[in-house]
C-alpha cells in the first residue's frame, strides 16, 4: 500500500487481502486482475478487504497510477 494512495486513504494496510471489487468476489490474483481490467487511473471502485486481524472493511477508492512495469 503506497503512502497517500487511495488504498492508504481508505485505511488499507500491507498484508490486507482484497476479497471483492465492485461487488464481484475476488479469490485470486487473477480474479483481481480481471476485476480491474476495464478500469483506469482516476476511476472509483468499491473494494472489500480483510485486514491482518481478520476484520472485513469496505470503501470506495479512487485508483491511482501503478509503478512502471
């Protein structure tokens, strides 16, 4: 989780497990990639995640640009 990112602003921390995007269940990295495939930086998405304590959270975040590939 990058400092100042949408995920950081929502309270997501390193080690969080994303389990949903816009109401679609995410069970793997491939699922996450597919769920975000049609999005672009600046889009708002609803993310559901489980933190390291096992608590579930939900927030709408604005996507930023990722690091260069």
